């Protein structure tokens, strides 16, 4: 399965144009989504649910045609592996204050593949927290989820993704979103677990003054792999996007970040910005960062950049004079980066699970 392809390929020798999963993924059918909280104003259903009119909503808003970040191979895989679709629906004009919590608890040897669709009708707002975790820190298996989102005119969706799976898991996290006029989409992601995590996010800003905000945090240790692909397409006039990625790599960790801002003809006045800040904690890590801007319109602004390095000698000296060892200083700076993303998640239970996982990881 070939996934996370760059829209504009670079030199093949760099081996960063895409990612390939060579093994055949066999699902045993264990594990399903548990919706822990259903606040007022939200309807939960599936394609055949009469309460939310799943079929009619899918046809009216055409969520099936939304393209996700991993690409066509992943689309085919999820369509075959996931029989039903969990639908989360915020009705027109409803401002939902409390988040919807969708939790997956995986055991050692489990496998699971799900599809989730989020619909925020015109003028509504909703937060969905998706938490993937294991009962044991060293559990292994397979977990995959594809999430498609439609943000209506003037609506707002905040999607939270937290990977706390065991250190032996393979995780596929595929996301696609369409944002209409003056709609707002925000995604907050923390990647701490899984031996291999592949994440793809595709955002189509089709509406006038539509906006995308992404905040991503990660920690990769030992021989963990993280493969990230973000493609933010500006179609609408004066659409905006901002993607901030912060992370740390330690031991023999391997990470690839592909971030593409695509300023398409007709998106006059659009502005896009992306930045990754990577902290290298060991000599054996592998880091590949590819910030890309594609432009087919003259009246636009695009900025990208990457900051990659170790803690400076001045910072280390300052912290050591206050009683911190080099190892303690590195952990403190890593936690500060991750906490800046964690604090964007407005849910105490999720905070607690993240904190517990971080403490276990740093032992």
C-alpha cells in the first residue's frame, strides 16, 4: 500500500516522495469505537440510522467524495475493511459546548479499522476528541481510522487526535476535510504511541474566508517511526491556513514530515503558513522535513520554514546551574513542547491519559 504521497515529487534518491506499507494488513474484527460522551445538540448514528438520516445527509453533503491525506490506496483499504461509518452530526446553528469523546481501547494483538464522518451544518460548532490507547504500554497490533469532515458555512469543527497506543502497534490515521465559506477547521494532534504511525491530512478550503489551523506535537523514541503528510489546498478567496508542528526525536527514532500549502488559481488574497520545530536528543535519530509551497495565483502569501537542532550550550549551562542534569533538561524541554499542544485539548480525562503516558515513556 503506497500512502502519503507528495503532490509535487522531489528527487527519488531522498526516498521521501511517499511511504510504502509492504505487509498485508489482516483484520481480526476486534475493537470498536466507544462514544463516551454525547452532549446535547449532537446526533450519533451510522449510514442506516433513522434518527439522524445518515443516508440523506451523506448524499446531501457528499462526504463520500472527500479526499483524505493518505491517498487512493488507503481509501480502498478503509472502504473494504470498514463495513459501517460512525456519523457525528451537529445540526444547523447548534453551538455544542462539551466535546464528543470517541475512545478506542486496544488490547495486545488486537486489530481494528474504522471510518468516522463528522458533519457540522451551517452556523454550528463541535469538538470531537478521538483517543487511541492500549491497556499495556508494550501492547502490539494494528489500528486504523479514516475521518472525513464537512464544515458548513460559518461552522466550526475542532478535531483532536491522540495516539497513546502500545509501543508495538501499527497505526494509520487518515483525515480529509472540506471547509465552506467562513467555516473554521482546527485539528490538534499528539503522537506519542505506536511503533509506526502514518498520518495523512488533506484540507480543501473551498469557501471565501475559510480557515485551517493545525497544531501537532510528537515524541519518537527507541526505534519508533512517524510519517506525516499534510496537504492544505486553498481554493477560496482570502482563505487562511496555519500549521505548527513541534516534536522531539530520541534514540534511533525516524520521522518524516511533508507539509504542502497549495495556493490554487482563484484563491486571491489567500494566506498560508507552516512551521516545524524539531528537537534532536540523540545522534542516531533520522529526521526528514519537507515544507512545500505550490502557487498558481499571484495575489497570495505563503510562508514555510523549519527549525531543527539540539539544545544550545547556553540553555544547558543555565539549567545545569540550577540543578538539572543534561538528561533532565532535555526531558523538561520535550515536555514543554508537548504540553503546549496538550493544553489546547479541553478535556481533563484526556489530559490525564496523556500525562500518564508521558510519565511511562520518560521512565
